């Protein structure tokens, strides 16, 4: 994507949502850190359901240690991987007290020394709690950056490095929120909602998804496909021929 297109891309996302933020509920940097750790492989909504009651009384590492692992496990048992997450939250709370005087550190390196805290979590905390211009690359950001060619890359680290290079100054602070929300609600994994996408003309991804009323039903598409254009793969079923020169194991679409 060209420089002026990148600017226009974010200008439109900013116009649609001038003050984006995380959808995780939190009270202070510590509760944000806990919420982000709990959100790994879980939805923000499911985390909020558990942390709502928890954060009414637990807002500091000391209070979390006093609560203890068993009661924390019980409080978050509706969240996936709650056993491991309870262990990590207790361990990171202890580390915060022992190493950082009970405060959440403000550098990525320090944050990543905490149990259960990887680069993405550290970036979210630095950005959302402390206003740093960091780019947390989760599955939504990764997908949007590759589909739109805004910042294509094979790994989250590669995408993050490209975002750092291309995102213009006025949008750097909120870029990752716009990208997450765009991926979560419009540029969805299974079926991007291109027909209502504000950046459709800037995005090279194909095929674009038409509005629901204009989509060809799979059964109609099948009956319109001549049998000779497919490869027989099982009795009574056909599949499209793989294109020449394309690896058969490679997905036909980016994530
Ligand atoms: S046009 Fe479609 S693929 Fe491109 S960003 Fe929008 S929703 Fe995603």
C-alpha cells in the first residue's frame, strides 16, 4: 500500500471511530495487565464476565496474592485455560511485588519478564495503560494487515515491524485498536464483510464479499459449474483444479 493510501486508510477508520479503545474492562494498569493475560485464546466478553465481580475487590497485586490461587481459579473458571492463567496471575502478582514495588513496569523488556506476559500482552499494556505508540499484533491485526497489504508479514513480529515503519504519526497511538476492531467486526476471518467496509477501494484482497442479497448460493454455483472443470476427488463430488505453479498445501487465502 502506498504512503498516501495508508494515511487515507487510517483517516477513514478514525473518522468512523474517533476514540477507539480496548473492549476489556479494567480499572488501572494492574487490572488491565491481568485482563490481557486472561484474554489469551478467549473472547474479551468472556473475560469481562469473570473480571467484573473480581475487580470489584481485587485491584492490586497484594490483594490478588491475599485472594490466593484457589479462589482466583474459582473466579475465572468460565475462561479457557483458567488453571494455567490462575497460576500465571498469582506468579506475576508476586513478581510485581518482589521486583517492581507492586507497580506495573513501563518497559516492554520488564513486562516480558512477568509470567504469562509475551510481547503482544506487553504491547497492549504499554499502549492502553501508558499511551505508548506500540502495535500489538493479534490474530485480527495479523489478518487485516496481510489482506490489505498494509503491513504484510509471515509472523506477528514481522507485521509489527512493518506497522512501526508505515503507520503515520497522527494514527500511531490508536492504530492497533482500529485494526483489531476492523478485523473483529468487518474484516472477519471466515467471511470479510467487504460490502460495508470503509476501506474497500484501498484493499487489494480478492474476492470481495458482495452484500448478502447478491451472493450466489453454493448450490447454484455448483450446478452452474461444468463437471469437466473439476477434479474428481470422491464418488459424486468434485473439487476445483489446483492452479499451475501453486503449492497444494498453501491456503488459497491469507488468514
Ligand atoms: S475490503 Fe474486505 S478484505 Fe479488504 S479490508 Fe475490507 S473487509 Fe477486509
